[in-house]
C-alpha cells in the first residue's frame, strides 16, 4: 500500500527538507499551496496524513489557528504541524506537532507513527 501524504506549504526550505527526508521512505508526498487546495485534494482521494507548515500561513495566535484547524479536521486524517519555536500558544493536544528546526529522523518517526507503520532502518 502506498501512503499518500499531503503537505500544505508555500514552498521554500521546509518543504524541500520534508521532501528530501521522505525520499527514502517510499511515501508519496504531494505539496499544495493553501488550505483550500488541501481540502480539495483530500476530497478526491483522502491522504494517509497531512503535514502543515503553519509558519508560512501567518498563523500567529489561537483564533487564526482555530480557523485553520477546523479545515484540517474536515479532512479527517492525522495531521503533523511543523511549528515555529515561538508558538507556545498552540494547544498541545489538537494535532501532533514538530517544532522547527527539527531533525530528519524526528520527522520520519513522527510520520511513520501517524500512518501506523514502524520505522524501517533504511528510511533513517
């Protein structure tokens, strides 16, 4: 079974880093530029999970995060938020979070955990 992962990001360093980290995992990564595109891509073929780089979306407080997370919840799949260091206001229990900067191994372990697979040594 191929696991399809959707990443919402406006590109840049973090997106390239995630793509490079997952290249050895045989997971299919598709990047979209905004939450609307993410929801649309999820409706046609639900992904195994979503990775959201929230730092690029101007989400700086709880109210803007609530609107964003509501959209993520409509998709109904596990989500991993890549968060800036200064995002202490984010609720911890809402979604899995990985603070930037992060190690490649931490990203791979978080992804595998959310899709319900054990990490293969070749993926690290």
